[in-house]
C-alpha cells in the first residue's frame, strides 16, 4: 500500500474510532475494565464502622489512637489485543470484510485504553505468532498499531488460537486485560484459554459474516476455503443442504459458547453487516 493512501486510511479510522472511544465508550470502558490490584494510598484516623483488619498498628502505637491503612484500586491497566490475521479474516459479503471490523474494533479499544492512561500492546497471530508489539502508552503508539492493522501481511493463512494463548501467557508477565479478536474458526483451545484467564482478564470478540450462518438460494456456486485454499462446488438450490449448513453453524456457535463459559471468559459476537458499537456496548454493560 502506498504511504499516502495508508496515511489517509489511518486518519479516517482515527477520526471515527477516537470519537467513539471519547464520546461513547469512555465511561463504560473505565467501569467494565477495572484494575485488579490494590495499592496503598494513605493512613487516616479510625472512624466508626471501619474494618479493624485495616488498622495500622505501628502508626496507632506512635500516636496513641487508632489509624487505618487506606487502599485504592490500581487503575492503570495493561491491555493486549490478540488479533487473528489468518486467511478467513478476508471474508465478507455485505458491506465490509471481517478484517475491516477487526481493525475498527481494535482501534476503538486502543483509543479507549490510552484515554484511560493505560498501556496497549498487540499480538498478531495465525497458526504462528506473526508479530508482537509490546504494550506502551500514547497516541503515537496507537497510530503505529492502526497502521499495522491496516497494512500487515501475515506469512500464514491458518489459525492456531491455542498457540497464540500460550505465547500471550508466557510473554505478558503482569496481570492484564486481553481482547481476542477473531472469527474463532478453530477448536481445542479451552485449556490454554482457561490458563490465560486465571492470570489475566481475557475477553473474546467474535466477528462473523452472515453468509457463514446461512446460504442463499442462488444455484450452483464455487466456494473457496480462505485458510486451506481448497475449492468446492456447492448447489445452493438444495434446500436440505441449506438447512444442514445453517444447523452446522448453530451447533458450532453453541460449542463455542460452551467453551467460553467453561473457561470463564466473557464474550460477544458481531456481524460484518451490523453496527459493532452495539456489540461493544453490550459487552461493557455485561461487565459493569
């Protein structure tokens, strides 16, 4: 992509997503993703109703009457965006590709993060770790992330979420909040997701296209698997095939939700043909 074109795209996404994070999500993000730790703030005189377990006995002995330790929530977070860059992200049939939604959702979360004075980092993954951008603060850092989101070209088209989660767990030592942005066309990662969520706060954001949920009746069409490259002819006029296709999608979604529930992970799904703002608001309210 030419530099001028890339700059225009970055600017366009910045204007849209920065506005969303500032005007719509600022308060919701702060409420939904609180710091997990507690840090010492001050000591003050004991007041009726205070927890006696908070008494600072050293200060109490020095002044001759009780003082307590006051702690406050450790607000600063480390946020990690885990972005699926496998071949299936290039699919889209209505108005946008899945990767376009990936980019805008990630950018919105990134701006929400820095407006809250938190650090933001990114892991791009396929069936391997394609790129790791360590967590930092600041608008310049977020713009670098957006450029990568738009322009990044992975080496592989396949997906391995378990591998990405293992890398994340090993690479990020401090307790953090992680957003996995993917279509989740993978399986067998429940163990790795559970382990990651024990130490960190992991949230799953699924992006799908309407044509992955059901087939239109448009006759004989040729379909290509974006990850394997395999092509097959499909007769969409076959009603039983369309019903079976829709049923398979429903079953896969049920299994995915069971996986998230078992791992203790919050999740939300969004379609390429719908407003992702509503999905993010749903997530924030769920966690409020």
